[in-house]
């Protein structure tokens, strides 16, 4: 049981000043499990003002009796150590924070207000302690051995105090590979609606921690079984019992869970995991027909829109949301070495972004396994990645975009002697379409000469030509997709 020297010194200074001090919470739990604690929390009988006298390099800027003590440690996780005065239970009107702080006299009183038994164990250590001593009034060590998540005392009261504990129970079960004790599980179901009192950012953070675990699939199952999923992401439940066509063994909901499970088993990043969970979420809304020949036309577009709403509701960052939405939107791309052109791959790179292509391929793997396919990375997907690398290598690693053109807006204005305006954008857009079809045209001489030819057209005519060029690409892509689907008999 290795406790950092910085922690031992803080506890020792408190005890030297005649104040009881203990390690508490998750760090004790992790030490007993042989895991490296991420955070270190100390509970003491000393009041905040007394703690600050002992530790002049400290900050007390909250209403919960917690003082942040600065250390000279080079370890980022030990630069700030939090010390909290023993506290008692009080009323939680907002279902998240105590209405007031009432200090306790003993560590046992303090432990009695904590969430789960495995987090309600205190450890007495430090230079002045004759030996390491555990204070465990609620059987936390027994529950650690049994691998159980159990509330301290009355389960419903614990969740009434802090409704975020509803999700924390599931998160801990996923992180530790524990089961939720029966009465605790029933209380979560009974009090699930209390999660509405919790800020979306807090819910998002717990949800992310569930998704980041190897048992993310089990986390979604637990959220659904406790009805928390209905409160947080009800859209996922719309796929329960929705059968699919001959290309899928499982219902939409089962498919999404299996896709997530594969992504988690491969330790793919969070964006891929969330895209795996949401990529077909729109299928129930677009399903036509029943049985082996049912269809789900445009489900990628609907799924992307639904994903955008979910991520916005849960306050995900703009950057992370945009990436996940792109993956969902384009997860259904089709590819065949003999049919798909380089121009189509370049345009997919523009839409998805070269930095997201590997993630898109990983999502496709998860989609395949989640559909019941035996092989995650078939020849076509391997060849697609090879083709992408080849195309990027030919462009010196640059992603296809307006920036790849050998001229820019300033060059056009200077050569054609025209001012900045919409016409410049239309010219560049038309030139880009030509270069995407034939990279050999990407020379300054050709592009400037072509710009001079196009400049003879009016602004309205240029806009029409720009739309025609984009429509031509869409038609060619549609033709490729049709040929590929016919070749592999995919509807």
C-alpha cells in the first residue's frame, strides 16, 4: 500500500497539531484494490481556518469545508491536496449540494454521509501513526471483496441528497467491474427522475466516464434497466425491438450496443465509441417495410441530426461534437477498388477530414461486428485505407481543400483585375472541382488561364456552373454507389 510522501507529510502536520486526519474516499478504495489512486482526499477534525494556519500556502474558496493545500511536488496530481473538515448530514434541497455545512466531531460521523460503502472507508496513516489503521463502519471492505456497489445507509435517502449518485453508481460498476446491490439498484430505478435536477454538464461527465470504460456496453444496459437512459438519452430506446433487414442479425438497439462494445474492446477513442453508439440511432424514424427487405433510406442524415441534438443537450464541446457528427453522417460510405474513383475518395476526405479517416474506418469495423459480421477489417476496407494513404502521399500529406490549389483569391484578383466578392469564391469552387477530378490540372498556369476563361461569365452564370459541377459529382457518386450495391447485392 504505497502512499505518496507528500500525502503522509500533510497528514503528519495535521496530527502534530493535535488534529485527527485520515485518507478517505476513492483513494482508500483504490489502494485496497491495488489500483493507483487518481485523487487524494484527506478528512480532518481541524476547521478550515485552523487548516490554513497550519498550511499558509492554501486556498479556501468554497462553502463545503474544503481547503486546497499547495505542495512543492513535481507530480501534477499532488501539487494541490484537498483537506476537508469532518461533516455531518444536512438537507439537500437542490438534490446536489448541501443547504449548509455542519461540521462533525468524529470520522465515523463523516463517513456516514458518504455515498457508497466502498467509498466510506478511512485510512489512518502518517509518520506519527503507529501502523496503518482502517476505519470501516459500514462494511466497505466486505463489499470490495464481494464486488458490490452498495449505498451507505438508506439508499433512497442517499440519492435524494445527491441525484448524481444515481449515475455514479453505474459508472463505478463499469469502472470496477462490480455489481450493484439489489436494494441500491431498486432505489436507482425508483429515484431515476431526480436526475432532472442535475446540470447537463455533470450528467455528461458521468456519461463520458461510463463510455470510456471497457464495459461501456454494460453501462448503457444498466442505464436502460434503471430507466436513467430514458431520462438522459431517450432516443436510444426508440431502437429497442426495431428489427432490421437481411444484412443485420440484431435489432437497432442491440446493434448499437454491440458496436459500442467492439469499439470499447479495441480501446478506440471516445469519439469512435460515441459514434458507434449513435450511428444508426435514426433508423427507427426512417424504417419502411418489415422483414428481410425493410429499408432505412437516409438514416445516416437523420442519425447525424439526432446525434447533434443529443450532444448539444449534454453540453459536449463544439469540436468533439463536430467530429462525432461527421463520423455518424458518413459511416455508410461505400467503396470498391474497381469502381470507386480517386476523385470520390478526395471528396470524402474533404467532408470527413484526413485526421478523422482512421476513426471512420474504426467505426466501420464496429458497425460490421455489431451487425454480426465475422470479420472486422475486410479487403475493401483495408484497400480503402491504402487508397487514402496513396492519395495523401501524392498531395504531400495535404488534405484536399481550397488550400491545395496552386492559386488563391488574391492571385485571381490580381490577374483578372477584379475586386473581392462572391465571384472569387465561385471561381475557386469551380477550379477545385476540376482539380479533384484531375490533379494534373493543379498548376498555376492552367488555373489562371481557366480563371480568365470563366471570368467571361456573369456572376449568375458562374453560380449556375458551380452548382452544376457539384451536381455532377453527386450524380457520379450516386452512380458509383449504385454499381457497388448491385455488385454486392446491398440495398
